[in-house]
């Protein structure tokens, strides 16, 4: 069939599909390719008007990743096509033209009449079958000639189009089209546009962080599983839709830190998540530390009853796999660890006598003791120090008066309490006081070493409650932060940390324990007003926990780039000018030095 006759037949078939509808009309298989017919049918189902003109979709980002990746590729192909009368088009994922490269000026007038220019929407849902929108919908290379275009204004063009897939996510991020007048079209255009699209995808891969590439490869390895799968590193999560029920931004940060610090004997373990009613098989991939990658395959659906097994190991087809129990792995603890302390104090007080609260410096021993007494008596407890016991005899009289008035006593120990004073204090606490509220008790707080050993001379028989350090509560840290903030700012919304900032908190050793955390929350004005706390709001030493180890030269380079970004107000193009380097070079250095101008991950909700 000659050209003009075929064009008429194609136009008639398309019009028949519009008039008769999708069910009644048929298109001869020998007339157009299968992907063209499928695109026609999609266009009809979307009620696309074949006489509609393209419209401007809106401004596009001239600094977008796809434009940066494609720039050099388009330059090279435009040079190679100098005598070809072909035009290159690049569209974003919405089908909007973001770049047009014309070889011959007279072609520009034809394309302008069809509104084939930057900013115009060429998505299939808007214009029907065309060389930019259809590759995105079909997820493959297409060749659209003359009247195969659904829009009448494009009937003089032939367009070979290819989708551009992101090398990490596999998502379609745009399309590339090679267009010419229909009279000079060549089937070679298909091979050419496929090659150019492949080169742009390679450029995107070169721009990507190597760690994200490893993550993508790991996800592609596990996503064929029949169960929900999630793969994560310290900054990024890749998952399928069913797994979204199992993880949010906050629990990702907590779970990542738990898995990173876990002492792995092998490369697999079974992880219980009782708050979600599920279990997961976890595999460690890649390197250790901050470069580790973890793949989670959820074994039971959310909402199912958690396993009650007490065994330390679980048998699988591949052998014995460690089982990480609920208390260590649950991203959201059932209760605050300080609620446990309060209950333990009540249990310890059942035995008449001195109540001891022990723990490392700064864990909040006196705060927990005072809170417990306040709740039992409804009054503020009387506060003393060990020196008050030894300096004169007024403590014994003042303390007895406080107890008879129904108030409790808290004695802050510093490790210097002698054996004689300890025995006298224990006898004092046991004295019968008829009519006195049993809630009014004597509580001694004492420091312990890192192992929790009691101070020398402490009576092992006396009741003792240990307040854990923040280093022991790493998995419960978000709950601790909320509780401390609620006490510091009553009525204020719960503090919100970006995932990157939360990772800094989780990785910090907290040498000052709760006292240090309280100072931090006091120094952050965002906490009182419920604002988002990001990494740049944290102390510099705390931010260092997320940074890679750098050489002296790299550290100087990082400081120079950060200074230029501050001077440019975050504008990376301007920062590159200040530094005297190209934008591409700046982006590459920012990726290698882990410099973020903003937070990479979505902040957790309140």
C-alpha cells in the first residue's frame, strides 16, 4: 500500500474507532502496530479530543535531574544530526516538553504551529497517541507516523519515542522523541532514539549515589518474593505497597539503628514486631556500619497475633537463624520505660523501709523519685542531700516532720554515705508513725557504675529500683523524647524530628543522659511550638554522627561548599559560581561529601 493511500486508511480506521466505540470498532492488524492501536483505544477511553491544542502545563524546573542528565547527551545528538532535518524532544514524567533541539530553523515553524515547544503538555491523556506521551504510557519504544497520531495537528510528523527509566527505582521519569516530517521519516529513528534514551539513563546512573544503586539492586533481588518486602539503608527505603503498613519514618530510624548495632553472627535473623503483629526475616547485605543494607521480608500480616515463642533461635530451611526478641526490636514500645520505673517503685515500697533508686549520673533518679512521691501524696517531697544527714542533727527532726505531714523525702546521694549513716537512715525509714499516710516514704537516690553495681556498703536487702541510661533505651528514644518534652512543655504538641535528625539522636551516645536531653530540648525553640527539628538545628557535635569520615582535604572542601551554599541562600547554581566550578562538579562533590541543602526524607507526623 502506497504512502497516501495508507495514510487515508489509517485516518479512516482511527475515525471509525471514535465513531463506533471501543467494543464495535476493529482495527486491521496489518494497518498499524499493536502498540498504536492500544494507544488509540486508551485515548478514546480517556475521551481525548483529536482537535484539541496542547496547553502549557506550567513552569518546569530548569535544574531538574532529567535535564541535567540529558543535557550533554542532547548536545551530542544535536551535533550528530546536523544534516538530518530531525528534532529532539525531551519530556518529563508528566509528558511536558522540557527541552527541544531543532537542527533546521524551518522545522521550528512547523513545530511551533503544533505547539511542540517547551512547557506544553504532550501526555497521552491530553493529546492522545504521540511520540512523547505514548512511550510513557506504553513503557516501551514506539514509532508514530502521520495519521497514527491521535491529534490532527501532528499528522505531518513522524516521531520515534522511548521512555526514560530511572536506573535506581525503575520508574519512568520522562521520555525522548526524535521527530521529522513524515515524508523524510526513517525506521532508523527507532534505533537512534532507543540509543539516546539509554545514554540518558546511564547519565542518571552516574549522577546517582552509589549507595542508592546498591539499594536498588538489592530491592530488585528481593521484590519477587510473595511476601511484602522492604529494603533500606540509613537514608532510603525501597518497598512495595503492602509493606507501607509496617514502617513509617520514625520507626525506620529506630529499626535502622537497632539492626546496625546488632551483633550479627550470620547474615540473617528473625525479627519480631509485636506492636504491628508481624514478624520479619532480616538479611544484612553489603558492608557494615553506615554503609549496611538490610532487607526485610514480612512473614505474617499486620494485625495477626504475635508469636509467643520463648526460644532464642528459630529453625528455617537454611539452618538456625537468630531471633531478635520483641523488646529489642519493636519500633514503638508498648509503654514508656519510665512507667516501668514508677511501677517498680510502687512494688519496692510494699516492704516497709528505705526505698533506693539507683542509676548512672544524669538518668533522672531524683526526678523519678520526686514524681513517684508527688503522685502518691499529692504534695511536693522534701529534698535533702547526704551532707544534710552528716552536717548536723536538724535533718532527722525536719525529715520526721515532713513525713508526719504526709510528704515524702528524697535524699540525693553522691556516693559518700557512710555505712553508719546508711544504717541509721534505714532505721529512720522503718520507724512506726501511726496515722501517717503510707505514701510518705523515704527515698535515697544513689549513683551506680555502668554495670549497675550498687555503691559500697549498700544493703542488698533494701529495695532498689534502677533507672536505665539513655544508651540502654536507644530503641525507646522517641518515646523518651516525647515524655521529656511533655514534662518540659505541658500542652505543647509532641516534638517532630526529621528522620535524618532522629538518626543523629539515635546514634548519639548521650553521655549526659536525660539531663543532656532536657538541655537539648530546652535549647530548641521548635519543641515548644511544635515545629520540625532538622539536622541543622542540632549541635554540631551531634550532627557529626551522620557524616562519613573525611580526610583533612575533604573536610576543608566540605566547609568551603557549605559556606558557599550559605552565602547563596541554598541556591546551588549561585554557589557553584561563588566556588568557580561547574554545577555538575558541585553536585558530584555534594553527593560524595554527603552535603544536603535540605532534609532528604519525609518528616514523621506528630
